[in-house]
C-alpha cells in the first residue's frame, strides 16, 4: 500500500510571492523537512526531539540577527 505524505508549508516565508518556504511532514516517528521550491531534492529527517532542538536553534539565531 502506498501512502502519500502530508506536507505542510511553513507559515513564515520570504518576500515576493511567498515561494521561499520549507515544508514539514510528520511521518510516524520522524519529522521530515524539504525545500518547497525543489520538493524532489533532498529531504532532512529528524527524530521529534532532535527537530525541536533544531527549531530552537533556528529561533535563537533569528532573534540575535
């Protein structure tokens, strides 16, 4: 049985037409992330705890910029 992954686009995107986004999908015990402009390219896959740490680091970096 083939199942489709439900990708969700980020609620925050760059200027222009909002095409500079990432998409995230919850896949059982993993969280996957891909570039919305190139969905067929590489996908980063994290365990949920690691993904939370990754997002925390992004937030910390963006708040100091």
